[in-house]
């Protein structure tokens, strides 16, 4: 009986027509959030830039799902599934970020903002006597060619 009541309620919700103003407002908010993403993406925000971009993307996805996919009009199991999905998205983002931020500094990739190690020199610069991966002098390079 609960399923019949829910489908009747959903049919009633779908019959209600919302004005176009609501969709224009959400579209405007999405545009503003897109502009914020572009502006902050051009800034150098090493400590919270990634977190800010992920939060903005999650908010935009939530707005699209709630209003343009009409999930805000549904009740019951649909909202439960949506809430659990958002919870898992937050967990899947938070756990790796917490792991990266709290791990031993020496185990982080060299050159990252979380590491004390310098990035490896991958490119070769013959004029300075440096070859990709390690530093050699001209003498050791010439000796290796002679053998």
C-alpha cells in the first residue's frame, strides 16, 4: 500500500508545474559558480584550491540533480538514495585528501607541496653537464664513450 501511495504522491508532484523563474535562478547560480571556479582556478591557492574546486563541483552537481532532474519534488526512497550517494562522494573525496595531508612527509612525491624533497631533474642539459636523472661531469661522460 505504501508503494501505491508513493506513486500517487509522485504523480501529484509531477502535475504541479513550477514557473520558469525557479529554473532561471538555478541557472544563474550555476553560472556564478562556474565563474568562481574559473577565477579561483587561475589563482594560486596551494592549501585549499583543490578542496574549493571539489566543493563547487559537488554543489553544482547537487543543484542540477535536485532542480533540473526534479529530485526535489520526490519523497522517500529517491531522497534516501541521493543522500547516501552524496555521503559516499564526500567520503571518496575526503579520505584520500586526509591520507595525503597526514602521511609521512618523506613518502609524498618529490616536488609536491607536501614533500621536502626536490623534484627530479628529468630533462637533459648538455651545456651545464647535466643529463636526465642524475648529474655527471663531462669527464665521466667522455670516459664512458671511450670504453
